[in-house]
C-alpha cells in the first residue's frame, strides 16, 4: 500500500523549520531522527525509534537510568514544540504532507493533515486510484495506531469510527468492493492488537503524558502556588535568567520614532519642533502606519483606532503610594496618539503573517500561564453555568504556550480575534509597534491618557463600579474582548485600561529586591484579569522584559 508520507516531504518540512543553531535541542531532535531516513524505503521500514536512545543522543546521559527517566519529560516537551512548529508550517503550505513526529519518535502524517485528506476525498467529484490508495493508507494507519484505539474508547470515539466506516464504504462502492469494508476495519483493528490492550500499555501512557512544565538545564522555572494579590506580581518572575533554546534569524525591524499616523490627521503646529531628520522619520512612520492599515479588513480596522491625547499638564502617581508606586505629581506632555484598545490578536496575527516574526515565547518554547481562583463556564448544549473554585491564584510554566496557544498546546485563539494578544515580551511589543510606525508609551503617557486631565483614579472616575472591567471577581479567568467594557471608557475614550491584561511601557526600572541577576525590567500598567478590585490607574508593577505570560499585553502610541 502506498506510503502516506515521502522522503521529499520530510526534507521539505525540515528545511522550512529553519532550525539553524546546532546547539539547540529542537535542532538536535529533528536531525537525530532524520539521519535514519537514508532513502525512500526508510519511510516504510522505520517503525519506531527507542525513546531512551534519543535521550542519550540529545543529553549524552550515558546509561544512568535515573537521568534517562528524568529527561523523558524533556524529550516529550521538545517534541511537542517541534510539532507545533510543523503544524504552523502545514497551515502555511510549507509542510504540504503534514509531517509530524509521531508517538514512536518517527515522522508520520499529522492528524490534521489526515483529516483534511479524508475530507477532501469525501467531497471530490473525481477520485484517482492513487488518491484512494493514499487515503486507505491513512485509514489503516489511523485504525492501527494505539492513539486511535485509545480515542475510540472516548465519548467521540464511536462517532469517529462510524465516519471512517462511511468513508471506507464510499471508497468500496467506487472500486466495486461493496461489502468488503468491514474486512478492512477488522484487519485494521487486528493490526492494532485490539482495543483491550491499550489501557494496560504503560509505555504508551508514559509517552503520551501531558507535559505542563519545561525543565531545562539552564533554568528550572519555579511553579508559583499562590498569589493573593496582583501587588505580589514580582514573585512570578520564574523565567528570570532563562535563556532561549534557539537563536534563529528574525525579521529585521527598523525602529522609527513612532511619530505620526496618516489615518489620524495632524497635530497642532504650536507643538512642532521637528528637525529635517525628524520630519523624515515622521513621514516614514506614516507610510508604515498606512501600509499596515491597508492590510486590515473593515472589522479589524475598528480595533486599530488611535485617539489624540491633548498636550498639557497631567496628574500621575498615587496620593498614598503602595509598593513600587510613584508618589503623586504632575507632568507636562506634548500631544500624542494612543491606541483606543490594547493590541488585539487579529492585528498581531497580520504582523506575524507579513513578517514571519517569532515571539520570545515561541523561541523559548514555553511561557507562564496563570489560573484564576474563580471561573464560570457555560455548557454550550444545556446553557447551564458551571462554577469552579481553586484555593488560590496560581501559575505554571507551560511548554508550547504562546500568543496563538494562550493556555498551551490544544488551546487556540479561535473566537478570540478581538481579545488582547498575550504571551508577548517587551521586545515583541516593540517589534510590532515599530513595524506599524508606532512605539510603546512611556509610563507617564500611558497613565495620562487613561486618567485624562481630571486625574481620575479609574477610567470612569474615582469610585469603583462593579462589572466595569475584567478582573478576578468577574469569574471569567481569561481575557475578554477589548471592546467589552466600552461604556466604562475614560473621558478621552481610552478603553480596557483597567483589568483584562497588564500592558508594557517603554520605561525600564530597577529589578525587584529579590532578583539577584541583571535582567532588564520594565514598568507594566493597568492590572489584569487576576487583579483585585483595589487596582487603580496609578498602580505599577516591575516585570522581566523577557518573561511573557497570558496576563500581559500592550497598546501602541504615536506622536
């Protein structure tokens, strides 16, 4: 029967992964496997690669069983990261055969590619024998695999098997083999050794273990068990000192002054002190902003609004400063434009698609994921609300968590195009802003825009209003659309400045007192969905510039 994948497809996928640093574990894993594929016959002849042998190759562990056992989880994490990259390439058309690293550590066709192949066959008006043979190979492989047999015992298993049965029946009718489809299913099940043996397969369970933390030799991120208040935000800097697993070539971003935006008009001449060079920078940034705006559809353009903040004197800081807060004082600012909303997933996705930029979390292979104490979820079938409660807010370092997988592998930003992008480092935020002709706001600019000329403690005034923003008491325990709380905008029109996600600023600061290394820290503002109702616009927190998380985003500005 025809092979599902080919050596050409494998080599194409590996080439497009663009892993160039030979010292990284992802490079080592991919090339340790690919070295065994010497010719086309290897695709069918190689049935599996021993996990312990791969561990020995990647970490030079020798035969110490304790070290090998400990590194098995690391291998599973690295494999998941590589597969996430391969999945992205498949969706971009750069991995046409849907190559993935399978359960037995060999190259296989990913489930998504298999699904698409079978769906394409079922709707095709004309089908070639070659296509049918390829599809039958997929079906037999699926029904013979331990993963598929395990899935067959799940709630969706019978339905999936019935869909496969229908597909086989249709193929059999086309080939004049009607009535023989049950034999194929029986043969596939026989090849898979039956359903009964799956539950007792300890090795399979160990290999399929869901990895929630990435343990590296360079740094072992600490899991935070409890964070009672967002004021304690510095205790979650478990990524400090960790180095990226890869050092890939990135898109070159030319950072401009962030001045100007042709979609917003011009500032008053009274404030113009530009030199000839600054005028050139302004024009360049306007062209960048205009080009970015042209990529957006009508819906996405709604989230790309920038508001004029008049020049003048603004109140910043707190009358009663808490930890890390500034004492109240006034600042004089020139007029500037700032995003009405935090940058949404839809806008950030366009930046990624056009530039090929890889975020810090993607290069690290992990990021920090927070979990709230309270969460209400609605059952889509019954409409019933289910409430869950944990003893405390917590966070974990999740391998594979990044901007398009905000809670780790298996999660997506589907139906979250209008949510704020998360898992972005300050470098990522600056790269996006520069590419669109903008920059990040300073702390004073951010706070002045949110507090307006009246110096309100909150966007809507000085008194707390329940249901005014996405914080812990909302029991959402996740991000919400950036325009969900438009009725609680500031007088200047700034929306979502309190709750939902913390926001990066340009301002650097001294690391928290407990930090012993020389990592760069930036001020972040605005609170997030884990904040209490004591959060104010004057609140400020110190955050490691290279530590993305799912409670941290940004908004851009232009002068």
